[in-house]
C-alpha cells in the first residue's frame, strides 16, 4: 500500500509535536504575517530613502559634473556645426 504525500505530511507533523497546517490557524496568523511584511516594506522604504538622500546631498562634485556635461554637449554641438 502506497502512502500519499498528505498522509506522509500528516505523519511528520504528528511526530514534530503537532506542527502542521490547519485552516483555522490561518485566520489567527494572517494578521501577524501582514504586520511582519508591512514592517519589511517600511524598512526597505527607509533604506531606499536614505540611499537616495545620500546620493543627492553626498556628492561634492555634483555641480562640476553637470558643468562638464554641458561643456561636452556644447563642444559636440560646435563640432557638428563646423563640419
């Protein structure tokens, strides 16, 4: 006689101290899981915000890079007009 996966899982759950899936417990654990997931997303948002702010304010040569880009663009435009 072959045992099914469900029977095997039930047997393992019984030997593991009664740990197993029961739909009744899902209603009790769903809010806890939701709070945990919400906490993860909040922490991820804070990290993303911090990295964005550090990139924006932490670059000392931000203006120099913009000016160099503008100068390169102007030089390219001048080269195209001269040809």
